[in-house]
């Protein structure tokens, strides 16, 4: 997980030690509700810890055939693109392949006041990456981890395994 400290880049997820805490006898079980963009990106990052530390699954209520419906364009802002490029360069390259760069963009409040102009942010060196625009379904297809997603299944409840006598460490 990335933390910015001073002028250094984000700490990459791959740099995080992969040691099992002594108190964990079994892999931590993680459930992600939803196989949309956020759920899939989280799933991609968590799977890097490996099955000996994390047993991670996502559940998407839509069936497989409807999991990536066509949608509107999505703007990935420059700071989001930079964070994704730092943590998952392979995914960022896949998203770049289905989208296009935007270097002229303004962010405004609901009242119309300018928060920033992207060309100013890029020119002043405050952005490492340009913005990117792509269709939602194409970004979603690039993020999918179908081997770890169960389609047509919704999370209805999550039991507290430790409280139910299943032991600590999230296993059970």
C-alpha cells in the first residue's frame, strides 16, 4: 500500500514484506462485494500478497455476460493515473491501450469556479501523468480478474468469524 513520504514516490505494494504474522495460523479471508472498477482494482492489488497470506474472493451480483455493460466515458484524473502507474504499471498500460490521454481539462465547482486547469498542472510539474478517458466497459474489461470473481452472486451478510468462535486472524 502506498504512502508518500517527502519527495519520494509511493511505496509499491510489491515492496511490502510478505511475512505471515505469528498470530495468523491461516490466511486472512477477504470478501469484496462487487466486481466493478473499484472492486477489481482492489482484487488485483490484494492477490499480490499470495494465497498463503490472503484468501480473497469477489462476488458480483450481475451474471458474467452482463458484468461489463457499455457505459459512459470515465475520466481518470492525473493523480489517479500516477497512483495506478506506481502500484500496477501493467494495469495502467492496459487502460492506456483502451483510452486516450487528455491534456486540456478543467475542474470546476458546481458554482463554476475553476479549481484547476490540467494544462497548468502539467506545465508547472505538479502532475506526472496526464488524465485519461476511456469507456467504462473497456476499463472494466482491463481490470477484471475472472478467476477470483464469482458472478451472479451477491454478498448478503458477513459473519464475524472471531466472535463466532472461529478464531482470530480472519480465518474460519
